[in-house]
């Protein structure tokens, strides 16, 4: 029975790694579509989200079966439950990348982001591109150090997001109402991607150590969103 459990758990872990790679590609693609008004890349991100959603559903189903049939305890139970929650987090990240790609497709051939806000959004996307790459490595290697750095550095993205909100709230900003809405929504999508990356990092730390950083006193209540 133990051999069967390990084989099934390995299959689930492989699917989760695949899902993380899909999310990484979606984040990169959404950023490219947004920066370059690339409608083909935008459509690829939108279409690719179907597979990510299917993987999420499959992983949850596999985890439920493992819980029901194998009755895991201790470390095994921790891994199965955390894996199930990671799949839900990655599914949400795929949705957010799809929303950004849809915004880029909707305004094609123009950008949904006003010219004087593009530097800030480019900086946010640069941050997310790096984070997305690190998520894949963190998950594959169960790398606690990378997970901790993702959690620690999320404040940088929050500061950039705050800058976009100040732009949107400025009475002197000469843009359309639709552009203000796009800045608010896309900025929020990007900020949420960072929050979900933090949640995923906390799950990996929990898998490895059994310690949940979300329970640490003084933590940022706004980022534990699973």
C-alpha cells in the first residue's frame, strides 16, 4: 500500500509542477501582450487557461481520493492537503493572468495602460516575471530559501501597486474613465498575483517544515488569501 501511495503522490506532484509551469508561462505571456499589444500572445494565454483549470480539478480529485483511500497521517497528510491548496492558488493565478490578457485583447491595437503609467506597470511586470520563474524552481526543489525571499520581497510589488492607485485617484490625470478603470483593475490583478505567490510560498514552507508562516505574529493579514 505504501508503494501505491508514493506512486500516486508522485503523480500528483508532477501535475502540480506542470501547473506551476503553465502559470509561469501565462504570467510571462500576459505581460508580453500588455507591453507589446500582442493579440496572438494574449489569445494564447486565454486559451491556455483551460488546461490550467483542468489540472487544478484533477489535482483536487486525486488528493481527495488519496485522503479517502490511504488515510494519510503526519507528514503525508500535510503534503496532500497543502498540495490541494497549492493547486487552487495556481488556478487563481492562471485566472488573473487571463484577465490581464483579456484586457490587452480588448483594447488592441492600443494599450489599456496610459503612456505615463506604462513605466510603473512595466516595473510590476518585471517583478512578476522574476517571481513566476522562482515559483517553478521553489516548487520543484521544495526550496524554502526561495519561498522566504518571495514572501519578503512582496512589499516591492505592493508599493508599485499603491503608485498606480495614486495615479487613478489624481484629479489632474488627463485620461479617460475607461483608462482609469483599466489601471485600477490591471494593477489589482498584478498585485493579487503577488499575493498568491506569497500564499504558494507559505504552502511550500509548510510542506517542508510543518511551520505555517501565515501564523507568525505580526504578519501581513492581507496576503494570506487562500
